[in-house]
C-alpha cells in the first residue's frame, strides 16, 4: 500500500452543495453527505420501448379474452363480471391480474427506481457512516480511504473508491473511468474524516 497526497489534485474549495461526478456533495454542521440521484437511469428510448410493449400486450390480451369468451358459450362476452370471473374464465382473470401488474405495479416500480437516490452520510455528531439512513460502521473504525485501480475487458482504466474499516472490511462507494472524479470524492471524505487516501 502506498499512501499518496492529493493536495495538488484537489479542486479549489467552493460553496456547498456542489457537484462531483454523479454525486451532489454537501458539507455542513459536522455532516458530510454524498447523494447520487436517478439510479434508474431510464432514457427516452427505454420509456418508448416499454410503452410499445405494454400497448401490444394489452391488445393481444383483449383479443384473446374476447376470442375465448366467444368460443366458450358459458362465458358471454357482454357480461364483464362473468367474463373475468375466476370460476368461469380462468384465462380472463389471470390476464386481468397481469394487466394490473403491467400498468400499475411495473410503472410504479420504475418510477421509484428512477426517483430513488443513493445517499452516503458521515456524521461527526453521532459518529457513524450511513447509507440511505442506515448505519454502516462507526467513524472511528474507518482506517483509510482507498482508490483501487484496475482495468476493464477493453483495457481501459477503472477507479474504485472504497472505504476500509474495521479489520479489513471494505465498502465500495463508486467506480468510474474518471480518475479526477474519484480522487476529488476521496479527498472530500478524507479531509472530513481526517483519514489518509491510499492507492492500491
């Protein structure tokens, strides 16, 4: 392990909050917060594809249910209550449940994933590091902030920001291709927690 100073690499101090890579960094009243928004990362193409799929699944379901009802004399197509009754038309009931999941549950899940934020906080008052409000480890057990360099399958360099705490436990906060971003994030945490930054 080689300890390395980053004073020459750190961007000049600025008012908080400020943006460092994908994180919104805020530092005030003894609390350092790193918030990464929009973890779902849904693009326009993904939304259009999802809408296209839902439309065609719905049309296919309607046609199949109506066709099943026309073939089976026990299930009149003009009686919605009997058309989707589990005892009379099993497929119609299952399709209705699937339609509910498709139009309600799945969009709600995607919305929550897109709106969700990953927040790391370091609180000197309570002496804990936390992720999304859940304690991770006491701050006094933080040994150092680590930047680990590796390569992806295309031989491009990857930089992982890790917290080493306890008896060698590690927590990866972020991995990216921008060395400067990872270094600046490491400096924010190290300067706040008064720990060293170590390259591996």
